[in-house]
């Protein structure tokens, strides 16, 4: 699980590094801002489109009820857990 978490983090780091590299390459290739924006979009669009099916797969299952209100006070710090969307 730690390896998968690390790999997931490297994917995000790779995507977040695109603007840094584009700024570093701008003087080298004498590119204007429009060209750099189109280049960044050409990298981000396939990444986003590739993530859409997996988002549907992850959200396709009915989520179990996470917790119910208890007098212990644990739920008071997180109102999201009181009435999850999957619970009637």
C-alpha cells in the first residue's frame, strides 16, 4: 500500500511540475505564453480525460453508512459523518 501511495504521489508531482518546466523552457525555445498554455493544455487534457472513467468506477458503488450520531461526541467535530449521502 505504501508503494501505491508513493506512486500516486509521484504522478501528482509530475503533473504539478509541468508549469515549472514550461517556464524554464520558455527562453530556450523562445515560446510565447499562448504556445506554453497550449502545450500545458495538451498535457493536462489527456490526464483529466483518463481520470474520468476511474472516477465513475470509484463512485459507482453505493457507499455504506460511515457512522451514526453517538453521544460520545466523536461526530461533533465532523458534521459530514453525521448524515452521509448514501444513508436515507
